[in-house]
C-alpha cells in the first residue's frame, strides 16, 4: 500500500480537509513540534489503495536572511548588502522545528500532495516543503510522478473533492517571483534602513521611532499620505457666491432651485445676477424631462474592495480585516479572501451559495424571492485568473462568529446577494426654470424598482420631496432669492480606503501585502490613525518624504516600484528571467543608495528644523565613567543615554523604565549603574551602560545586563546573585532581584519567568554554598520576628529554594508582565555558568523537563 503525505498551510485547514476527504473516519495525533497535528486514514489514490497522512505547516517554513556577520549593523557597510552580502534560507520559526517535523512525517512516503493556499506565496511554500521532504521520501520508480498540487478556493466538500480529483503540479515560476520580491525587499530595505537609522538617531534625540525604516513599497505608501498633507497645508481658501432661489408651487410648500451657473468667484458679478433676478416676480417652467435611470448592482467582491469597505464602513484596519477574513476562510464560512478577480467563472454554483443563505433571518425573504423568481447573472468584471471572488460558502449566525467576524461575514453575504439581484431603477424628473435671464433647475428621484438596494440599504436612493406636477410655460411665484457667501475647503487627510485605492491604482504592493504596508507606516510612527480612520502624517513621516523628494524623488514616487512589480509578475508568468530582474533592479537601487548617502545633508537640513540634537534632549541621569559628568537620559524611542562631553551614545533595554541604581558604580569602567524595570509585576535588573554596549568578557554579548555578567567578584553580577537553572528555558539562570524587597523575587535572565518568595523578609542573600541535591546556590533569609513564617518562631534560615521543605510554601512561580510582546531580557546565548547552571541536578526525580507549566512547577518545587 502506498503512503501519501498531504500538507496544508495551517493546522486548522489540515483538519478540515482531512475530515472532508476521509468522510470523518480518521485518527489524529500531535506532531513532534506540538503545533501541527497529523490526521491519518486509508482510501484510494489514483486508482490504488493508499494510506494518507494529512498535516500542515504554519505559514512559511523558511525565511531569507543575511549570513551571520552581515546581520551586524556595526561591522558592515550597508552598501555591501546590495551585492556582496550572501543570503541564506533559515527556518522561519526555529522553535517549531518545522523541517525536522516534515522530514519525520515524510520519511518512507511514496507521494506528496500539496494543499498550500493557491496564491504566489502558497506556491513558494510548496517548494519549501518539497526541499525538506523529498530527500527522505521513497525514490520514484522510473518516470513515476510523485509530486501533486491541489487547487482549491474554499473549504467545502465539493471544492476539496474536486481538487483531489484534478491534481496538478506546483508552479516554479510563481515561487521564483516570491523569492525575487523577498530578496529585493531584504537587500534594499536593510541597506537604506540601517544607514538612515544610524545617521539620524546618532544626531537627534526626539525622533520617537526606534527604527527609521525604508521599504520599496512602504515608502511610496507614506508618500501618498504626505502628498495629501502638503495639499492641505498649501491650500488657500477662496470666497465664492451662490444664487439660491425658492419658488412656492402651492401656498404652504416651497421648492429650492439650483443655479445653473453653480457659483461665481466675483462679488460684483454675483450682486449683478442677484439684482437682475430680483426684478422678476415669477419663475417660468422652461422644460420638464423624465428619464428612467439605473443604479448598477456591485461587481463581485475582491480583496481590495473588501478592505476598503471594512475600513470606511466597518471601522476595521486593513490588517485586522484581513486576519478576520482568513479566520472565516479557514473555518469554511467564506471562499479564499486573497483575490484580484471580480468575475465569477461560468461554472460557479451561484444558486448553491445562495441557498445556503435562505434561512438567515436578516435576508431570508430577499433570498427566497430571488430563488423563486430567478437570479440575475452577475456583472462581467475583471478575471485575474487567480481565485473566484470572495463568496459566503455556508450559513452562519452572529452567535457563532461574534463581533467583528460577524460584521465582516454579514457584509460579504450582503454583497454576494446584491451581485445576483436586479439593478436599482428609478425615475428622474428634471424641471428647468427661468427667473429673468438666469436658469435654475430642480431634480427629483422616485424609485420604481429597489433591486439590490433592498439588501444593501446604504446604497439606496435617498427619499426626496416629490416635485409638483407641472408643464412647460407654467408660472410659480418666487418665495425668495438670496446670495450665499461660501469658501472653498481643503481636502481632508487620506482615509485608509482612499489609500488602498491609490496603492491599487499605482501598483504598490499586492492584495496580500497592502494591509502590511499600511500597518508598517503606522507602527513606525510615520502616520497616526485619526477619527474616521484618516491617516495623518507625523513630523518624522513628513520630513522623511520631503527629504526623499529633495534627494531622489523616485525613492518615494510609486513609478519605480510599480515597474518592479510588473517585472515580478513577468517572472511569475515565465516571461522574465529571475536572475536578470534581480540583478538589474539591485543595480538601480545600489546607484540610488550611493547618491542618497552622498546627498544626505539635504535631508539633514530638514531634520534640523523639526528635531532637537542629542545634546539638547533628555534629562541628566547617571555619570559617565570617562569624564564623570552627567549623561542625559533620552526617553523618546529608542531610549538611550548620551554624554555630550564625550559625544558618546549608549543604547538601553527598551519598553521599560530606567532610573539611577543607588549611585553605585561598575568596578570595571566606573560608569554609574542604572536599573531597568518592566513594572511592579515584571522583572528588573541593574546594568552598566558601557558594559551593555561593549561586553567586557568573551562569553558575553552586546545587550546583557548585570544579571548576565560573569564578573567573578562584582556584587551585582550573575556570579554573585545567580541561584539556579531556570525552571522553563534551556539557557536561563534564576537571579535574585536584590531591589525587590520586601516582595522578594528571582527572575530568569533569559525568559520571562519570575519566582516570588519570602514575602516580608527583612533580608535575602545568596550564599556561597550550594545544595547537595541540585547544586543550586543556597539562600540566607532573615525575617522580622513579628512576621516570620518559619517554624518555632525562628527568624533566620538558610536552605535551597528548590529542595528545602521549610521553603516549600514560601515560593510561587509566575510569568513577568511584559510591556511589549517583542521584549527580550537579553540577546544571544551565553556560555557562562551561574550557580547550579548547566550541571545536571543530581537529586531531581524527573530530569526531563515537563512541557506543561504546572507540571514544571511541581517537578521543581515539590
């Protein structure tokens, strides 16, 4: 019996697909990485019986990065990143050990069926999976085919079974176009970002952005927002005048007429028109016209339109809306949400999708009427050749989806029903009047057939006052004629919906990446999201774009990126050479980079006007070890210390508070220590600003505090305060936080584990002696007599935190409350040993660490 491995893009998709193909008759088990499951069943494959193993990855298996030394900002000239710096594929998430997991499951398999999402990124992941699995699979006999690709657009029984019966092959060209985009974005983005971040953060203190990033798509996106800002700033309002007339067709009714000239910008001319019309007593009907007009139903829904509506009408950011749409797709509620197509294929089962919606209380009547009277064929839209438009695939309730999930699903469902509904028809009546020599008009609309506006009421024709019945030559008395003075108003800041439209129009990003680029400019503090989801550029965003315009406008204009996107699409179609496109594009940007570096003074002039130099920013905090003058603490991102006398800047840990640490000094360099803290429920540790940036020992790396310092005698070092191996991570040491009393704690110097112990103790010290059982350092605890929890009213005790039964009830493990999910306690793996670190605890009952946190706690503390 052949064994067939099948791989989907997400664990939830793998489960859904396996359930459909096995008709629910499958066995499931967890994979070795704990994140992915394996679903097994038997069935037939290409006319033969086979054993199926269905599993998944978690997005991309590999990611592109520079090799080791080229990841250092300090040792490498950014210009080298364009050509000299070699790149390599690394595991996207090393903790998931995805390559090893795929190889374990793929070993001994005869065939592989790839169920990755059917877009360019999905094709790229196909080849990442194949690179991992093919070396361990059984070798094919002769010309036997072993690699298959499933093409599907929704997680429905019909679509999945159809995909299984019509298996194709993965598309190498589409995968290469993604490789090209990844390499271009990495090399160009890193080179510009590293140069401008180091240049400007070394000069200015209040930029308030930890990274001054550049991106081939991100920067033109920011350019659109700043261009609108500039229009608002340079706008000069102009006064204009409008003639407004009211006629009284009946005694108690009045009709407001619109002036055919619309407006005039000359006050005297406006006054003249007013005087002429005031001479007339009656308004004469010159013509009455009636036309039946049609408001067309919408085109089928694609990704860009969905994101626009989600932002403008539902108040959801593009990235958030995309995440919800993906969740609805993986749960089988909607079809694939990444598509550029607005045209349904001829064989698409529109009636089947519509029947699914027949019992929803919000639109059941409309749907049943459509099914009985017959649906309208959707309008002919654009066929991009990727996926069908976004369509609801099964019925859902608000209780099932909840909150934003339901709101997005409701819009998608209403939009789909509208595409198969009739157009909205209305009768438009236009009456033309003359008052003296001037012409005026009034328009009225009466709906004759609401069509799709029943299901999309926000598109309905607004109710208006009915026009009087009249004929040519009729006269109406004039109620009033007046001159209104108004002013032209500036445009508003771009909304996300308008920005998405501009990005699509100019070819910036893809339907998948547009939300990411918008999210990036928000996170970098280049724009802020104001009410109505309008994007207002910050000072930093404005100065950057103006600087790019000053040096090289093509860095910010959409033209060059749009041309690159066209080349990438040609690679995907097999019409352009991958290596030639890469080489040519990098050569253009390399030249632009050198010109940018040579001309940076132009941008610097703009920066000087808006931002303060480092020496004039921040407040005095701790003394420099070189000149013994106070260094200034700069709180704006990225927080750092600056000595204006020595002109040195020292980076600090981010996302916490920094304060002086008892005016104590580092024994190595005489710098005053500072204390970093993530808050009362988090962890804290002292650090020397100089050692943090210039590691004093070989086994230390940049970004290590005193809790990782291997100085043998310093009272703040790991050697003196380290207690024992962390209860959860591989390389961490639990270090006493000597500032935490009376709520004493020790914290891991690698992960966010915190152990609270000995509350209300007067003193806690780390003893030079170690535990006989686990070799952790012993702890000396001194309690006040009134608050001592020790047996027999004792106030002092020395013992092991892990093994001593006296301490057992006084120890509690927690996880630090981090201010930011990206926070890390230290960087890199350290080879130094703390007390009890790295040695196998002899007396531990369970040397293999349990994965469950409560089990881990029990293993160490019981």
